[in-house]
C-alpha cells in the first residue's frame, strides 16, 4: 500500500482539496440511478489517504463490513488486477490476503479514479478560461491567453494527472460531483474529456465553483452538464428567430430613417432583446408578476419597443425636432426615458407589469434606484420572499467594472431591509468602453468579477450563439427564482458602430473594427442555420422580415401626425388615483398639520416606555426614557420627541414611514433610540413605534451599510413606488451627502423636470459649524440652493394659495428648522401636500439637547401649521419704530443671537426673524417683515462664510422684494460673540466684527 499512501503527495494540492472532509462527504462510487447515494464521514487523524486505506483493508478482511458501493468498487479493481475478486471471507485468516501486486494495481486504479475526479473539478473551476466567448475571435474574454495547465488541451497534459494516452479508452466510475454521464455510471476518459469540453469550453463559460453552498453548485452542474440539456423545439427556435428579426430590423429601420441621429443602437448585441424576453418569460412561468428594469442608454429604444412594448409611433415621434412638449419641464433625450406597461405575457398567458426606470447619462446610477423601487413594490404587496416582484439590471462592461455604485448595490443585496431577493444582471460586454480598451479599463480578468463578492454565479456566453444565450438566460431566471440570489449573464459581444452613430471607432480600435466590418450579423447566421436544418424556409424568414418592416412603416406614418410630446406617457412610476386624469394635483390646498393633544400625549407615553415584557434596557437609556416621560407630562418636546410624534401620527393615519441611513436606529448623536436592545438577550430588539396603534401602518427604521451613493439611490427608488409613504434618508453628518451627489444632481433635483416624476424623498442632513471639525460641519446648503429653481427676479403676485402653488412650482423644498415644532410640522406637511416634492432638511446637532430648543404642545395641536417664517414676537414687534436693526437668520444661529442680544441689553433695538423655509423663498412673509420695520437696517446672519451658506441665494431675492431700495448686509455668526451682528453694518462691514453699537 505504499503507493496508496503516496497518493496525496503525488496528486499535490488538488488531491488534498478533493479528499478534504468537505468533498469526501460527497465522494461516492455508487450508481446514480439506483438507490440513495452513499456519503462517508471525514477521515480520522491520518487524512483522506488513511481513510481509503482503512476502507480497503476492511474490505479485505470482510467485504460485508464496508458499504456496498465500496465493495463493488474494490471487487472491480481486483478483477482488473488479478482476474478474480480477492476479498477474504469471514472464515479465512490474515495469511490468505491477496498478493502485493494485486494491492499495488488496485491502489493505482484508485489513484487514477481520483485523478479523473480532479480533472473534472479542474474543468468546473477553470474551463471558462478557454471557452470560445469572443464572437470576433480577437481577444480572450478574460484578457489572458494563458491556458490552465490542468485542462487537457493536448494529449501530453494527461501527465499532469499521472495518466497516459493508453488510459483514454479506460472506463472510469463517475463521482457524484458531476452530471456529464447522464444515466451512465461510467465513461471512458476520452468521453469524459469530450463532454467536459463541450460543457465548459465552448460558447458558454461558467464561474460558480467559488460558491460555498454545495446544493447550489450541484444545481448549476446539473443544469449545464447533463447531456442533451440544451435542446430546443422547432417552435422555440422559430420564436427566437422572430425576436431576433424584430431586434435587428428595428435598429435597421432607425438607421435608415434617421441616419444622422444619435440613438445608441444595439447593433452587435441584438440578441439582448430575446435574452431579456426569455428572462421575463421564465420568471412569469415561475410566478413573477412585476419586473422592474434598469439599463444605460445603449439599446434602450429597442428595449422600449420590443420588450416593454411601447407604441412605435411614440418612439419615432421622439426624433421630430419640431415636436412641442405638452408637459412642464425640460424633458430628456429619448434614450434616457422610462416606461410603465401592463400586458399579457404571450408565452405564459399571464399578466405581467414591466417598468423601465428612467436613467441619466451616469451609466450605473440607476442600479440602486431600481433596487429600492423593487423593494418597495415587494413591501406593498407583502412579497417578503420576492416571489411576485423582481428586478433586472442591464450593464455595460466598462461601467460594470469601473463604477463603484455597482459594488455598493451588490452589498445591499442580502441586507434584511434592502434585499430584493435576487436580481438578474445582464452585462452587454462590447469589449470596449467608449474608446478605452478593456486592458486599460479594469484590473480584473472579467468585467463581472465584482459579482463574486456576493457569491453570484457568472455565466459568460458568446452573443453570436443565440441558443446558448437563451439557455443561459433561462437558467439565470430559474436560479434567481429558486435561490433568491443575484446572478450575472455576461453577453460577450461587440459594438458594430462607434460609441454613438456619429462616432468614428477606427481612430482608436482599427484592428477590432476591421474584423467587425467583416462580421456576419447574428440574424443571418442563425437564419442560415435554421434554414439548413429545415426548421424554417427562406420564404418564411423573408416574410417575417417583411411583416415587421411593414409594422415599422405604418407606425412611422402615424408618428408624423403627432404634434405634441406628452412626457407623462413615458412615466416609469405612475400613482393611480393620486392625481387627476390630467396628471395634475386634485387641489391646491394643504390641511393644517397639527394633531389632537391626546394623540401627542399617547405617542409621548409610548416613546418613553418599553412595550415588551421582561425586556432589559441600558440604564443610560432608562434616563432618556424618563426624560421623555417628563417632557410629555410638561407638554413639551425636544427634537427627538417631535420627530417621534410626526412619525407616530402619520402611522396612525395609515402612512408607511421608512427611515434609513448610517446609524439611524440610535441616531449619530444618540438622541433617537428608535430600536431598543435587550441587554441580556443577544439580538432581541424592540421598536416601540410599531406598538402605537392596533391597526397602524408599519414603521421601518434600518441602519444602512456604510454607503451614501447606493443607499440614497435605494431610498429614492423606494419613494418612487407610492405617494402614501414618508421615506427619509439621514446622512451621518451633512457633508456625507458629497459621495451621493450624483443621485442628488441627476435624480432628485431634476427628476420632475426631465421625467415628470414626483418624489417625496426626505434628506436629513446634520448641519452646524460647532464641534466636529471642518469635515463634519457643513451640509453645504449653498449647493442645494444653487440648484433650486425659484426665480429670484420675478416679483410674484401673492394669492391665497401662494404658498402651495410656490411649493408645486419648485423642484425641491429646503428648510432649516429652529424649533422642534417646525420639524414636526414640515414632516407632516410633506405627506399632506396634494403632490410630492423632495425635502431637504438641515438638521441640528447642538440643538438636539439645547435647553431653549424645545416646543410646547400648543405649537403642535390641531389647527397649527408649519411656519415658513417665524417673526420677532418680543418687544421689537410691539414697538417696531424703535428697532434699529432687523436681523434675518435660519437655524441654530438664532439661539446665539438671542443670547447675545440679551447680554447687551438690546431687546428693544434689535429684531430677529427666522427663515424656517429657505427655498422656495417666502417672498410674501419676508415682504411683511421688512415693511414692518421701515427704519431698521437689514442684516443677514449665518454661521458660514459669505461664499458658503445662504447669503448668495437670499440676497438677490431680498433685492427683488425691496425693489433694491434697501440693502441687506452679510454678517458671520460663528465663533465668539464678537462676530455677532450687533454693531454698525454699512458697506465696509462684510466680514467678522461687531455690527450694532
């Protein structure tokens, strides 16, 4: 048995892995077709080779002492070695053991079988490296021409496994970790290699062996290794051909009619249309009713036409430059638009709802938005397992590898409050990014390697093999709906034209495009194949082309009659019943936002209690809850309690509330504590907010991953799904929104103008120049105000509904509340408005515990509302003629001003007015305040330096209100009291220093 003892060392590390306990448990020589498979315990002490020795010697002693599969194997091995079985019967003594040569030959046979298993595993792990994936035949898809040494690409490589050419025709028992045998238990080595190459080294490359779940690996093996598994009926082939015809002829039609227009066509990857339709068909078959798609601009028009089924004339009329917009806003280019459509799936004859989310030029920015919308749709349907709603994301190869938001989105995929239970990712791998060669665009072998971090299987496929593509997409859809995990389909293709139709790619990729110009289109290749095999005739093929061309021509004729563009027809997230039939608000009024006092008291009592029995909370938290109880008894609220009452009252009214962000459950500043943790039972938590009312709406509060871009995009998508929800994202510090700026710029500030899309997302941005250093101080209010669209030069007419109409006309609302009551009211107003606008709230830090920053119940009870401006209500208001200076400010600086005014004894000479809402600018109320103090000098005071903060925004609007008759001077209000505006202002007083003598 010396050779058997040397087995592990001779096979090296691969054999060690094969014979490790994980694999030994699956290792069996028994038949697949009869009876249960045998599994064996891991080896004891001496490793796997010792285990094999034990089995062999036990069999020699008594063949009945080992499992029948081992008995069968060792009998066959002995027959080949000595001509007859050699086990010892129970009555024979040790001296009757077979000869040493028999044992040597048997151990060689065991060694060869293990070598074959190692060979099979090598193809499963590394076969994709030599798969024929590039339809151009230029590049290896993994950017490396190296051939793994353990793949049998030439006969001499058999020596790697200590096998010889003479072994090719030997029969080998197949292990349970492969399905290449089908119903056969043994195959010759030659046939084993042929079937492995057919599965792993042709037009499909599989990456899945990194997955640490045995069942999932076995599932994939069975789907691809089983002989004859990729067979299609004649009807399926004809359907595939028809879908390819529509995909290619649509692009050809656009190229003929608008040859000089950018459209970012799909030429070179026309197979994507039947690929997406196959994913949808298979998902519909498995019970999916709602599919939400996100994709970049390449191929979007084709997807709208042939997947979503947008009317062709509405697509064609987008090319007419004379078309007038019927809706407000700027609109967007046609290859950014979205769509929502309910229809019957013709394959399954079931209802399916398809939504393609509008996307800007930032290619992957839509990824988390789609996931958030999908999560919300699942939530409202009660679809916690993702059996009814799913998402599909289409990517480009360069963006998939290069954009960090792809990684952020993947890392949300399995988090409890963010998972969508699996997404099918389709990568349109053009093997180029604009003009950049993939060897300069990524460090990883494939553009899809980012998906490995979440154990998502990756299926590479040559896009010029339509049947391989369709089979892979069917398996991908089945995987998602079986395991509720992400999966990636990498369509290795090419881009027939440049980055757009006006671009010349030969400048930078001459050799690639010489080959592309020679490339036979995939439609012709596949049609020729089907005609040759008799599935269709040439006449039938030509009739299919003529039929679709006729459909396009008729739609083109109808498109000429369209004179008006209705952007609302391209809405990706309609809200049935929320607006009237014309898409306008049903009213232009907003009810008062106060609530009954008994409701305030009830919420305060729950907020200061622990609803669960035998729940041990931290002693420090007990003090906080006692403080809340005391405030409730005294009819006052601080910031945290005001938020609690806003959320709780909305929940009672049936409004779902979701608060997400980094550390929001406790609050960055340890003020919120919406999730209580049992100090003695691990992971036992309590959310008192969900114990307010018997039939309340659910409240979701969830700490996010350390991501801003991805999580804010997710919450934006979540808020798209329904207007009957308050969805909030809180930055850990206000400046953390810097890394989410793309979502803010491209979706939040401009979404309605571009896509007529209302959204009520709320951004909570902790802001204040105190205490945390320059990086954690400013939420950069100037950035949001620069993007506000209310006109500084237009002098508005103040009607009764001015406030609501002004809110309706703006792109978002920006507030900096100075009292808990203001915060309470603005949150409730956000839901009670008859439309939805994004709300930006600069939330405080020091005011969370400031003794003066409290509000009375009287400011929050029924009949009260949000005050856009809080005017001076002290002595200056009673004698305005004595006021020498009127200071306007916002937020936390108000308390510094009040304190300093008191210390200098200027309560009658200086009035202080607070702007709670900064944008849209409260022209009407500011006008009243300025006119009330005609003899006062006007000063704007803020914590930020003049080139930051609010001054550049408010100054021209003050000039409009004042008809430029009175200036408003800037003063810095940060730091020590000498900076506060209490001495002469005047033209020279633009920096720090005393302002009022």
